C-alpha cells in the first residue's frame, strides 16, 4: 500500500489522569490500539467523544473506523434493566460511538469493533447483551487468554482460518444478535466471540483485544478494506 489509510479509533474521556506533575481531564487511548493500526499498515487518529451530530462529518474524513474497548454499554440502550454487576454508564461515549457506528454503516466506511466496540455494534443494530458472564476476566486489570474457533464460511474464517488463543478481558457479551449480524467465532463455552455484517462492506466485531497480542490479521484486514475503499 503506497498510501497508508487513515483509521480513526474512538477513545475514553477521563476526568482525572495523572502524568508527571499534571492531573487533568484527558482523552485516553491505550497505546496498543494505535500501535496495532500502525503495525497493520494504517495511520491512526484518535477520536475523543464529541457531539453525535458531528459523527457523519468525522467518519467522512476517515478510510476506516475502530470502536475501541472500554466501559459497559448502558443497558437502557438495548431496553434492559441494569444488573447490579454492570458498571457505571458512560453516556457521552455511548452516544458518540453509536453515532460513529451509524455513520460508518451508512457511508460504507470499513468498521471494526473491539470488545465493547463489538457489543456496541450489536446494540446499534438492535441486539442485546448478557450483562454478566463468568470466566472471561479472571484477575482485575490482567488480560487472560482463551481459544476461539472460527465459523466456516465467514469473512473472519477467511482471515483467521484456524482456532487461536486470544487476549481477553470482558464480563459482558452478545446475547440476541442485531439485525443481519452473523456470528463468526465462538469460545469453547459458546460465547459469541466475533460477529460480521455480510454484504455491502467490511464490518466486523471481535470480543477479544487484538491490541494486546501479536496477531495482526484482523486489523490488517480492516486496513486493507480501508485501502481498497480509498483507492
């Protein structure tokens, strides 16, 4: 690829972040995300929460979009009561990222959802979530690993045809699939670990954290799709 496609990655907005002598509000993105985009051949741009009405114009400037991991999606977004084990809401981020997803789906910009990003993609398309799942996050703040198996015949299986061990840290998961989404990988316990939207353009979500591993294939597939669209 002669020109690296521009890949936007959504970020946190945290009220109190410390570095050196400073303690300030900051847009925050774990470095694994931008490094994964760069290693896969893309240019990374951080997308901190903004007014939802600016999402379409933002996505129009991008070649590809990543919705990053983060806090639990507020259950009201999928018509559920809040489980006591669900974390506090991040309403501004929910609204911004849902608007980004809608803009990417409407405009044909390739889209990858990672962990929360996959869950939010499912919610954006009318799906629901399991609010608490045991066994996929063992120690607070420490990523675990478990195998995921691709579903034959899916785009994910074309990218990663074999069962692989992936970095994982989540306690929520896809329940009812959103409109037109299909599962493309599962964990051994049956948890949906990847989804995709067949047809019009490249749209995929993965429940694990590829930015914490060495496998570039999923991100490289997004970057290649973004490059084809930009050509």
